[in-house]
C-alpha cells in the first residue's frame, strides 16, 4: 500500500454545538445566542464553536459553554455537581453545505440542568437568552410572542435542537435523567412539573406519585420537608442510584 498522504484529503473543521435545556416557569427552555459575526450575523443560534487542536470533544463543549454563556456543566461520567447539570454527546452533523465558510462537521452535545440563571454572552455571541423550545422550533413564528426570537435559527441548528429535545423527552421515559432538571433535593410535585414541561402534557398527580415512589432506586427520601410550593409541607427526595427505570415512565400519547 502507498504511504498515507494527508494532502490527498481536503481539510475540514470540527465544531461542537450545545443544546442546553432547562425548565423555567414550568416551560422547557433552550439557550439561544445571537451571533455577533458572519455568517448569519444577528441571527439566533445554539452556543458552540470550533474544536481546538489540543482538545477532546467534551473539553471543547465545556469551554464553549463557559465562554459564550458563563454557564458550567459537567460530563455525564464525572461526579454530579450541586445543581445536577448533565452533559452528553447527542449526534454528529456533517452535511457538506451546513456551513457556508467551509466543510464543517459538528458534534452536538446535550446539556440538562435545573432552573439556571440568566446567561452571559461572550466569545462571538452578541447576546444570550433562554427561550421556550416551541418558540425556537416554530418555523412559521405562529407561537412566537417575541418576534425577535422568531426562527429560523442559524445553520442547521433547528434540526439539532429538535433532536436534542426529542432525546431529552425519550430518555426521561426509561432513565432517571429527569432529576437532572431538579435541585439536589426536590419534591415529587417539582419532579412531576419537569415531566410535564419536557413532554408538554398534564399528568395525574396521584398516579405520578405512585409510579415514581414505587420505582426501585428512582427516589430516596431525605427525611426533610419544604413549603416552598405553598400549602402543606411536602416530602423532599433526592435522586436514587438507579440509572435505568424499571418499569419505565411511559410518555402519554397526545
């Protein structure tokens, strides 16, 4: 075989794009940044950027998240932080025409965390904000109360965001990932509102309480209570050791 010749292959860049999801005001929201540079200057996009030569993909994803928004996340393999953030690879996108500058392959990552603070724009982002995923994904803008956020998103980010939302919706059926949207200690009602926000449905409180407390390893009582939701004191729980739920929390058909 002839020796390997790198010049025989056209160069291309690798980027990371981040689908950052949180629940704010009982709605599933995604992080959007307004691009401060070409291409698509002034358009809203997912946070992300180019991978440096000395970086692995998770390091690049964590760096871009911090640089563009001031937020921090931890890889899924690492110890859970106090706010329960979760980062995992989502998918790879390589359409030759997805970036007008050059051939760019993007490795998208999904970040889930509890109600996060207002983001801080940085890097090549002009501004950053949370927006309901329905607003960002509504291509006709019919649900967009804020016309400033009306799609389409830059690049192929609408597709990436839709894939990230569906990943979150499906994974909370069979895994304990829904607890990543909750603080370290939470009530069953707060967890139920996470499922309702992510799935976009209303759930029966009694049936939900019975299912989650009866699923082995899903929730562990802390022994404490809280009145932060108003009314009578509610029992506090933390995430148990189970990663897969048996039986699963099946998504209602709508």
